[in-house]
């Protein structure tokens, strides 16, 4: 049923959301973060990921399930971008369920607190988004954000979730929000042991 919806949307020219998600997936920062999230899921939850589960995961984070409604509502566009789909589809698969435990909106640290204070004191959400997120000034994401603000349909909670999730993947500050150094150290040690690279 969902694949038929995708075919219909392609025929009608409604492809910009999953093309945008694919463009996001091509960015190295996002790829590295996704690999780390999957590795954590395998490690902590002892999950075995089949090829089919991996393909389904990629499909789920690229193609939103609300394709028909997204065209009319720019705020839906923002909530169906790849960072939101990765952390917001816990009912789609066990992998996505386990990944949502690492959702950066659940983190509390000094950097997130600073960002939240600035967010609550800003009058220009688009400038705030551009200030911290690695994104082109003419990007469709900013256009949809401006459109949502002008139509007064932007949900503030959805915006801050989207912002923090984008910050997790594409922040200009090169800040790692999830600072579990022991996990990285363990993975590097394990890799070194098995590759005889002492």
C-alpha cells in the first residue's frame, strides 16, 4: 500500500520530500551518526539486523507515510524529514524502536540547555536554524520553515524537536551531543583486537 502511494506521488511529481531525505542521507555526518546508532542498538539490545530489516529501515527513514498530506501542509514537511523519521517511527520496527532510545531530545546537557534558552529568546526561528545547522541558505527546508511561520501553522514543539535532531546530525559547532566516550573506546578496542592492530 505504501509503495503504491510512492508510485502515485512520483507520477504526480510529489517527490521532493524523499529526494530531500535521500540528499540528507548522502551527507557523511548523517551516515556516520546512523551507523553509530545502529551499532549501539546491536550492542546494547543484542539485536541481529538482517538485510531485509536494514532495507526496511532505509525505506522507513527516506519515505514518509503521509506523502499525500505533506504537499498541502509545510509543517508536515518538517516533521517528515529524515532526522525526525529516524527517531519518530518507533512503531515501524524493532530497530527503530531501539534507536528512539537515543533520541537527542531526551538528552540533557549544557549545550542543549544553552540552545533551548536561545530558542526561547529568539524572534527569528529561520535565522536561529541557519545559525547552528549546516544547511544551504536556499534549501527547501528553510523555505518550508518560513512558509510554516507565515501561515502560522508551525508547532513550536515540533520545531524544537526538529532543530535538536538536526543539530545532532548537522551542527556547525562539531559538538557531539551524545557523549558516551566509553562506547567509542570499547568499539575501537574491540576492532583493534579483532584486526590484530594493537
